């Protein structure tokens, strides 16, 4: 995705993409601390959820807002081969262009429509135990450009299996920094991964 994106379709950021920790919209990059609310750049929001027996709602495992510089840095830190494999996976499996046209046709009121099914496996949020949701934002608007979307746990596993050990190490380190759960949950969620799209 290019940084020089022309924003043609957007909507106020829906609450599902708010920071649950802060109980409000993200205002800064989780990684470098750059202000995003007043900034003039796009940023990504990623949130991971998992259902556990005994808990009625999916548990938030981690959440982050990420500026384009940090996203680029992460991208650059992964091996070229890993990045190429991720790109090829989405190209082969997710109908990105077609979905983008559909996104921009829609009246944009019902955000849930765009998150309900995994863009690769097509499984519904209700029928999977793990999922991650992604949005591209600008100030307090969510931008409809390839995102928002949801990936189910199976898709994320597929992608992790494509990565080199070095790339996996980088992702594991970053995820360990982000997971901020009560001690009783930490063990349950220790295999979760941040995925930079
Ligand atoms: Zn940053």
C-alpha cells in the first residue's frame, strides 16, 4: 500500500477500532509514540482477539496503532523472501482488488459487513476462535482502501508458516512487548503474533 494514497472513502472510526486499554480512539503510535490524532499521515490499527472457554466474549489479546514509518521499518526488518511470500499469499488468496471496488461502492454505514468474514478463508467471526482485525486510518477517520478486514486464526497460521525463522523472531519480540494482559492470561496467549500487512 502506498503512502501517497488519495482518500476517497472514509467514515468515523467505529468503536471496534478504539483502544480498549484507553477506552478511546488511539492517539499515538504504539511503537514510536508519534502523535496520530493531529498528524497528517495514515496509520494502521490492528487488534487480535481470542475466545476461551469460560469467557463469554472474545478476549482482546493485543492492540496497536502503528504509523507508516514504523510499519515500513517492520517491513524492512523482515527478510525479502518473507515479504515476498506474504504478498504472494494475499494476491493468490484474497481478491484484494475486487474487494476494494466493493468497499468503495458500499454506502460505508455498516462497518461490520467488512469485518464479518476472513478475507482469505471466508469464515465468519462467530465461528472462529481467533481473529485479527485491521483498519487504515487518518486522524479520526477510517479509510476504506483495501481495509478494513478480518483474518481468522487459520489464515494467520498460514502466513506465519511462510516466514523465515529470522522474521519470526522479529515478530515474536515485538509481540512480546505489546501483550499486556493480566498474568492469568499471559500463558494462554503466548503464541499470538502481530502481523504487519
Ligand atoms: Zn511509529
